[in-house]
C-alpha cells in the first residue's frame, strides 16, 4: 500500500503531548527518519516559572544563569535603567517571546525583565539549546532568523525614537500592538501610560494627549487594558507623518 496507517500507541501519544508542550517545539524542525519510533524519554526536562504582575524574572546586573526563557502566557517588559534614574523600556513581550537573548555568554544581565501580568515562563538551559542546534541544522537556521528579527525590531525602535514626532510614535505603537494580536480586532495594553512613555521616549502627559486626540476623532476606542482602532486608516496616516492637532502643544 502506498499509504500506511501508523498505530498511535499510548507511548507515542505521550511523546506527542510532550513535544507539543516543549518550549523548543518551534525550533525542533528536522524530521525523524520514516518509520522511526519516538524516544522513550523526554528530550527536555522543563522548568516552569510562575510570576505575578510586578515580579521580576531577573534584574539588571543579575548574574547570568545561562538560561533562556520562553514566555508561554502573560506579558513582560524588558527594561534598562535610565541615566537620570528612570527606566528605558526596550520591548514589551507577549506569549511566544524569548527572554534573555541580550545576555547570552555574558556574566551580568544587561536588562531586567518584570511581569506586567501573571505569567507562565518555561526556562531552558542554554547548553540544551546549543545541543539541539548542533544536532538539527534547520533548527540552527530558525534560531538565526529569530535573532535577526529581534535585532531588526530593536533597530526599528531606535530609528523611530530618532526621526518621528510624538503623534507618530503613539500611532505606530498602537498599530504594532494590533499587529501582535495576530489578526484580532482588539489588542491589549497591559502596561501603564508611564511604561508607554518610557518606551516611546515621551512624557506620560504627551502620550495621554495623543491618545485623547485619537479618541476625540473616533479613530481609537479604549476599554480597560484593551483598545480597537475604528479609524485604522487614519491612524496609519498619522503613523506615516500626517499631522495630528492636539489641544495643547506636544513636546517630546
């Protein structure tokens, strides 16, 4: 027969469940030889961390424990200390994000990671990841792509801070959050106005005035920790540089 049915035994089903739960699942790409049986032991011993909102996964200057972390549920902010005592928010991370890439092979953490909401995080020893990448060439390619995308996001963020107005930054941020919602019409805002301001290089009052201006025009609808963009096309024009008049003069 051209097509052969494979009996899904209890051990095979258990292996499939383990693979689906494995935080390295997205990188484990090389296929096993046809007809081969799955390993009888888990390929990964997982360590899961539960964080409540406001708790740290790690802090700036903590000793690096050679662990990488994958966010399964919740929201994390990655930050550094500002020169004048405030925070510089590097990135807001959601489910599926990798945490700790910025400190690989370093002695101290360059950034801190704190939960914005209740979080579930899987921790993976870096040595286990490198063993996987050595064993599976396609996985190494996927991990390289992951690193490239992370660098590209940080470069785009740096460029935005250098060359855009306050209104553009707020509009671009809202569109970015909506894109991260994977096609849903509503996106979450688990961070505070001050967090958004620290991420965009603005003051919290400037962020509030920009949001209010978008709401007055009916382009933005905000609920509790979530928003929609009824006027998405108009917000996209603001993000591209179209002027947005505010009640008060906006300064960055």
